[in-house]
């Protein structure tokens, strides 16, 4: 069965009218973009990284360092952040980390706490350090969890000569000397 033919209306304009119409459309579209001030663009965000020797923490029960002695292992898997500019022109950064936490065979209960930090660096110098704690409770028969740490809100003093990407946000675990030595030994293998 054939349908009804559609009707197409073609508008023909003289050459000068087409140019005027095109110019009018371009003028309207230019108004949609708002001001072209550089502040309309998202601000440059700090670089985000983990401290290689502190990106993992392993706790053991007792003096052994065998897999059967492991109570808990945690890794920072995804440090993240997002940026905006506040009314005073400072760079507002909200950052957090994602942790992969594993309960080991030597764990004595369902709950583990891990201490970590987020630090602000500029020019290789630590400007601020924010200690954080994540408490992880494992449900029955679950030995691996991914948790996201609390948001940490920062306000960074940026200037034209020192934009947001002149800063670096680093994260890592608060380690004992023995845990740091274990990480370094593991990294050599």
C-alpha cells in the first residue's frame, strides 16, 4: 500500500537575501557563546598522583610476612579531583581516593581501618598535608572491597603566573618504617 506523498516546500531567496540571512544567523549564534573572557573556561586543575612507595599498605599478624600472616592489604587505585573557581578567584579543588582493600587470612574481625593522606605540593615542597582514615567493614564471605574516601575540599591560591596545574596533589598511606621497608622490598622484586 502506498502512502501519501510528502510535500516539501522550497524557499528560494535572491543572492543578497541569502547572505543577509546567513549573517543574521551567525550574529545570533555569536551571542549564544557569552563573553570570550578566559575565565569562562574551566580552570587548570592540579596534577594528581600517588607516592609510589606509599601507594600500598600491608598489615601482618605477628612478625611473619608470609601470605598466611597477612591481615589486610590496601591499594590506592584512583586518586581523583575536580576543580572550579570561587568568587574570590581562588581555585576550589575537591579530591578523594579510591581504595581496594583486601582482608587477609590472618584478619581477626570484619572491620579494618586504613590511614592515608592527601598532600598539596608545589615546586617539590609540601604546602599542606591532610590525614584521612577509611573504615572498612567486610560483609560475610567477602574479602575484597572498593571504597571511596571522604571528599577533601581545598582552596589553592592561583595567579596568572601560577595556575592550578603548578600544584600537585599526592596521596599515599601513612606507613610505619617496617611497612615502608616492606613496600620497597616488594618493589625491587
